[in-house]
């Protein structure tokens, strides 16, 4: 998921795995750390967890 937070301690754009809290807000774990307490209005789904693992591998260049 990606979150665009307009203001506050975690202002900015964060992309990572989401954790749902009992309060209804979300935590997003990114490679740089944790962004906690993000409202659902600031979050956008990038990919659903469908059980498959997706990777990106560049095409090999031919010489």
C-alpha cells in the first residue's frame, strides 16, 4: 500500500506493508522504518495479497 500523509509527524509518501490496528488506523512498515497511525483516507491499495509472490526481473540484454 502507499500512503500520502499531508501533515503531522509522518508527513510524506510511504510505501510498504500494512498492519491494521484495532483503532481503525493503519501502520505501514517501510524499508526505512514504521509510519504509525495513518488514516484510511490517506491510503491507496497497490496490490492485493493473493497468495503469489511477485518479483521484478529486468529483461536480459542481447549483445
